[in-house]
C-alpha cells in the first residue's frame, strides 16, 4: 500500500463506536484499533478490536481464504491493526454488527511474553504501575471517557449560565490558602546555597538572582486571580491544575490535581451555595445521560448502588446546615470518632462522611464556619466569630467543594491578613480591588478528581487522574 493510500485509509476509517451504532450494513469499511483477544477456529479467526471510542469491541471475522489471513501470523493481544472489509449483521448474541475482513495491516506488534495486559482483570494497584497502558483496559478506558465528558459538561454548564472561561497563572508569588505547602519553582543552580534573608549580597532578598527576582511557587488555586477577572467581567470560572506539596498518601490527595473555580460579582453566600449545588447536580445528570455504557460498568463492577445514588443526587435538593448545627449533630450522635468534634475545630473526613453518608444520606452543605479555621479572604459575619464560608460534603468523598462569600471591605480584609500573619505587600493588587468599586462577590473551588470519584465510585484519587503525582511518584 502506498503512503498516499495509507493516509487516505486512516483518514476514512470508521470509529468503532459509530460503526457499532450504524443503521445499515456497509460494503466497505475500515477500522483501526488494538487487539483485545484473538481466537482461532478451523477455517476462521476472530479478533476483538477496540479503538478507545467506546466500551464495546468490534468483532473481526477473518476467513482463511482471504488476504487478511496472510497477515495474521504476528497479530496477538495488544497489537495494533487496520482492517478493511464489510460491516455485516452478526449472528452472535450481544452484538448487532461485525466486520468480515478482506485485508489486514499490522501497525504495531506486541510481544505476548512481555505485554502485561493478558488477563481480563488486574488490580488497581498493579495498573497504577503501568499507567501508560491502563487506558487500554475496560475500566480505565471507561473512566477516562467519563473524565472527558465530565470536563465538557462543566464547561457547558458555566457557558450556559453566563460565565466566562478565564486562564489563571500556574506560577505565583502568593499563597492563596495561607498553608505554606507549596512547590517552589527556581532557575537557580541545583547546588547553589540560598543566602539568608539578611545577606548583604542580595540586599535582604535571597531570590534576587532567581528568574523573577523573588520567590516563585506553583499555585494552589486560581481563586485570587479569578476574583480579579470577576471584578470586570462579572461572572468567570477557571478550570486548571493546582499543586499542593503536602506529604500525604491518603486515597483523597494528589500533589497535582484539577480545580473548577467560579467567581461571581454581586453574589453572596446563599447564591454561592445555590451555584455549587446546581453545578454538581447538572454535571452528574449530563454524564449519566451521555455515558450510559461506561457508567453501567462501574455500577456492575465497582458499586452496585452507584447509579441509583447518583439519580437520587440529581433529583433531591441538598441538605444545608450551619457549622454549629453540624457540631451538635456529631456530638449527639454518640459515635466514637477518632477526632472529638467541638466548636472551633475543623471538621475531619470522618465527620464529613458521617454527616453525608449516615445522617443525611446524601450531599449536605455546611456553612458559616469559625473564622479562625478559615482563610483570610472569607467575609467576616456580623457576629465577629464566623465567616460566610461553605463546604459541600458528599457521601464516600467528604469535602467535594469549598468556598465563601469574599471579604469586600478593605479595612476588614487588612485586619484579617494581619491576624493571620500574612504579608499584605504580596496582595497589593488584591487589596486594591477593594479601593475601586468593590462589590459583594463569592466563589468556590470544586475538586475535579473528587467529582470523578463521586461519579464512578472509585475509592482512590490515583485511579481517576491519568498520571497521578503523589509523594515519591514522578515516573512520567
């Protein structure tokens, strides 16, 4: 086959998902994909071919007396092939169509002695070690298609609701959360000592010789910059990577993850809670509608109550309680928690899951937290003790989203920065937004991977992100 005809062949190939949904036979079809299984009979060979477009495989029938049969010798599980033939009705059960091959081209071999995906089922732990190959399995192929559809549904939701998509920086000079658990970015030589702050050579700036002339880190959130954009565009959202240098090996944490962060001017805590609830419900609804086969796989093999629980989430309003009410519920539950709940302490994962899974049996939004356990930018309530913060808690996940009405009053914001020991100079532009036409505004951050865990029933965040970044893991 000439190079030109090869290119035309690939360009005209049928995606297996569309071919399986065809309304009528096709006398000439080209499909390309990876061989999932090969089975040989007396006069026939059967290939199960998958191209990643859907969960189902296309069955390829290769007769012994066709040119396609001559190319079968090196075709094994894991190999990639391009097949030309006829799309015909299949006499077998569970499939409407199959391809009767005329010609077959081997694109890439797979050594059966080395290819690690020979068995039908592997443990998640095993597959994390071969993350470059796990998209070829049924489970992870389905999961990453769901991830793609979920991302599209998020963008669709905000576009339909008048939000503008903005891009916020990954490199930052400020610490949005005030936690200090951030990755440092530098161009200084690896072995160059960082001078003390008082070193005369740097005039008190240990990063004077670095690229930016000051300390640079990977962002933990695009929120502050999104607030900036909302002060001119009204309603915006950012959907991008965030980084946390927290040495945590829990099933809910990654060092690199993706965040959905809307910010809306002229908004308060109530409208913020409404937005978070509606966003989650509508996104879940669309994924259920658009990924039925992939979602069914997780319902059958991961969590048999998954689909039922998600339909309930879509239909029923989320519970809402204050932080004080949450603490009272926890204390009156007589449950022996590892961390005893009392007013003034942050809710732990065990508390969040008890509220969502057992007490309410569904998502719950907790609002109005003590100021001492929340970030500086959250609006101080009139009681002087709490802030207009909210956390959306979901069964099995715990915190799914967290946000607040932002502090729009300059004097109060300065005082909060001072109380928390933050350097106001690092937030010059953020404070200046409160000097020129400040308005009430609100927003939240929703962890995209945690949303995917909610959607699929996955119990480990490493399984819903293609290349997980965790302590000691930077293979790709």
